[in-house]
C-alpha cells in the first residue's frame, strides 16, 4: 500500500521537526552540563546525565522514523533506490515550494547539530581537563602518603644493613 507524495512529504517534515526539537533539547542539556561542569556540581551533573541519555535514545528512535519517512516518500515518488540515499537526493524530486521547506528544515537541523557538536567538544575538554587535574592530585597524594619503596630495583631493601651471613653468601 502506497501513500500519496503529499502525505509522505508532510510525514517527513514532521519527522524533521521532531529531530530539530530533540537536537534543540540536547543543545540545552549540553549547555546546562557545561554550567554544571564549570561549577563542579557533581550531584546535579549525574542527574543531567540521565536526561542526556534519554534524549540521545529518543534521537536514535527519531532517526529511524526519519529514514522510514524518507523511504516512504521515495516510494511515493517512484524513485530508484540509488536516488534515495540522502534527504537532498529525495527532495530534489519535489516541487520548488516543498523543496525550499525541506532545505530550510535541513539547514536548521545541520546548524543545530553543529551547535551540539561544538558544545559537546567543549564539555569533553572540560571533563578531560578536570580528570587530568584529579589524576595529578591523586598521584601527588599517593607519593606523599606512601613510604619509601620496600625493595629497590636491584632487590635490596633500602636502609637495612646486610648481616655478615648475607655478605658471606654473596662473596
């Protein structure tokens, strides 16, 4: 059963709008994550992590929905599979008005995706910088707390004198 091209276009537009809303939500979460990382609010950060995971899961579902809408539109337009590899490839077969709407939605989504990638990159640097700082601090603490090594690389116990019996066995 095939649907009309107009319905397929509408479904694809709605799917793009849904993807745009999710990307906007993810961008807001990443901005909040940046603020929490900067303020070192670890408790709130763990709660935000759960929200971020939920949005990412919904984005995955939305991507599947968008692919099925693209496939339905390609079938409605009677396109060959080689022409349906991308949104641009499909929308090239639409009338000018529909193509302009799709192009606008696609550009907005690309812009939002770029914003999300940039913010994610900044947050990643903050997290890894903080991790490096904490690791260096722990290394320093371990060095201050730890006593002298029990054995030297040569197998000798530092600070202990050798007894006559050990000297006799060595010689």
